[in-house]
C-alpha cells in the first residue's frame, strides 16, 4: 500500500510529516488532505489573516498535490448601512 506524507505550512511555520500514512489510493490521500485542512480551519482564530497549506508527497518525496486555505475577516464597520 502506498505511503503518503502530509506536510503542513501554517503561515511561516513548516510542520513536516516524517512518518506518513499508508492509504490505498491517491484519491483517498487527496480526500484526507482536504479533511485535514478543514480540521485546521476549524481551530483558526478569526483575529488575523492566515494561510494554511497541506502539501502531499509520496514516500520518495515527490510532490503530488496541495490543498490551501486563505482566511481573513474584513470588518467594514457600518459602511453602506443606514443609521439606526
């Protein structure tokens, strides 16, 4: 069974996956990367803009694909709203 590595880039922090996980197919690995990114997004603080990336490679270090999420909250205050 092929082994996939899911490295994470959180802003300027790189977190390598040195062990990896065995999964039956590339498609299953892609779904796992997407779920991992969603889990990371759930824990994000809305206080600052942030980008999180999950990069997937095979057991020989060849890059296969990446999932990315850019999160930012823009507060427009009362712009465009009538005074109440």
